[in-house]
C-alpha cells in the first residue's frame, strides 16, 4: 500500500459532462502529481502542486484543472469530456521539499470511461 | 528536455532465467533514474533509483539496474525470474537541471512475461 488514496476507483460518464477526481497524498508528502495513462499515449504528466501552489505543468488540456487544498489533498477537474479523455488517471505524491531525488508514490488510479 | 525510451514492448523469459528490461534516456544535465512496476489494476510501485555513486543499484524483489553513462542506459535486471514478476515495467528520468518541480518523464513501458 503506497499510502496515496484516490477516489473514485471507476467513473463512467457521458461526453460533455464534468467530473472531479480526488487524491489524498501520503502522510507528510507535500507534493501531488497527476498523470494520465492511456493505451496510445502512455503515462503523461499533467500537473504538479507543492504545498498548495502549482509547481509544474505538463500536457494538461485547458478543459482540465487542478488544485491542492490546505489539508494537501488534491482534486483534478475534467470538463467538457470527450471520448478521448477515457483513461486511467493517477495521482502520486512525494516529499519534494527540496529533495528532488525522492521517488513518487502512486495511488491505484481512477479509471474514467466517457461514453 | 528529458526523455526516456524503452525499445521493447514485451520481453518473454522462462522462469529461473535471467531477465533484462532495457531503458535509454536523454537529459541535458545529470540524470536521476527510476524503475517502477505496475501490476494489473494497480498503481505504479517504486523499485529502485539511481542518483549518484555506484553504477549498480539494488532494489526491491531482487531487482537491480545498471547505470551506463556512456551508453545513456539504465537497464533493469534480475538474475532469476519468477512468474510473479510478470507485469508492466516503466523506466523514468528526471534531469537535474529541470527546476520545474520534481516531475518524472516515463518511458512507454515494457511488458514482462515470465513463463513457467
């Protein structure tokens, strides 16, 4: 068990809808990362937050947004969903308080299916 | 920019035989290298990392990896494969010169199949 909790495990929704994915990092970890895993794109980095502030941005669409709250949990919001957004969305956390060598610890992911 | 390549989509090996999963990387500075394993319907699990020092790094479950700077490679190895090692393996890199957070760039993954 990595200590990273993601909810829900599965999400099925229709095109055009909006969903929110939730992540609780490991106790003591200040950084949260969001990754998208799809068959054709592999693991793509979306965004990183550190202690409530956006730290790095990857291939995140404008329809997607994220935030990290004072209790360090994070939410990824996906709107105007398209069929191509169907994927496994992972949250990871790390201490990353200056230690850039620390490994990321991944949750079990949220499987999003857009129909 | 940092990038990782895993040239093999799948590696097949018989149980008890040694296994190698290949990884090459590209960074502008010194690399921080990681291996992760993913079992079905699970998240990625950290196996090992190379930051500096000895080129042979030992990790979880008997896995090890060899860092080769001249070949920009970081191959994952195990002397004797188990059926339970069958999973998807990801190599990842972070460039020390990347000051934009601690994000890792992952390779495309290699599926390891160990047959009894």
